[in-house]
C-alpha cells in the first residue's frame, strides 16, 4: 500500500474493490466525522455463458446469458439484424443460416465484446416427382428427389416400395413396375 501525504491531502492507489473512507477532525471545540464508500471498478470483461447448443433446426429458441458481473449494460446482437438488452435474453432464430452472436458489455469505465457462432439448419420437406402415376404395364418409372436440402443438417435418405426398403441413396434408381405377385 502506497500512501502519499501532504498538509491538505492523502493519496493512495486503490485496486479493484470497495473501501470505506473515514475522515475525523478534532479541535478544542469538538469532533466531526465524514464517511463515504469508494468503489473501484475495472473495464468490463464481456463473456457469453455457454448454456445452449450452438446448432439447431429452425425455428430454434435459445436463452443467452452472460456470467459477467462487471458490466452495467448488456447489448446482444443476434446476427440477423435483431438484438436485445439484459444479462439474460431469449431469442428465436426463424431462418436457417450461420449467425455471429455478439455481446457488448459496458460500464462507466469502458466496454468489451465477445462473440459466438450459431448455426441454424432447415427442416426438410420431401418432394418427389411424379406424385401419382397411372399407366399400362410394363412401365419404367423414374422417381426423382426434388427436395431442397440446402441448409439441412446431415440429410439421410430412405426409399420404400410397398413398405420394403429399396435404397438409401439420394435418388431412386429407375424402377420397373411389376404386376402384383410377379
């Protein structure tokens, strides 16, 4: 602890924390006391508390938290043009994509930012062609997978004919339709 004194003042370099300061003066007519509290804070250190999965399928709802106690204001940017404020916020990503999450933490001494990446996948909806087909036998039928799989996570395919698995590939090979019982 370094103290510097003069007739009018006392100087000390304080580290982070809270200090009780008391000044007492006495003369032949009495005594008087002044007290106050000094709180020394640091610039904030922004940090995102990972209490969520950083990938999911849209719509994907996430609760974001900060484990930071040095901030006075917390501003979140979800990477899609939306944001919120508070030490804990809830948000729902509605569209698939890769988003950069930003937390800006401020106090009267400055600000700091932290980042995370959130990946949202789309749910798939099957689409095949032709939809319904009636024709004369024998017929070669090409059934096409027209599903838009962009933004989907790890698509896996299974093709069934009359409840029997016939293929695990993206597209079904050309099928010769046989008469029942043949």
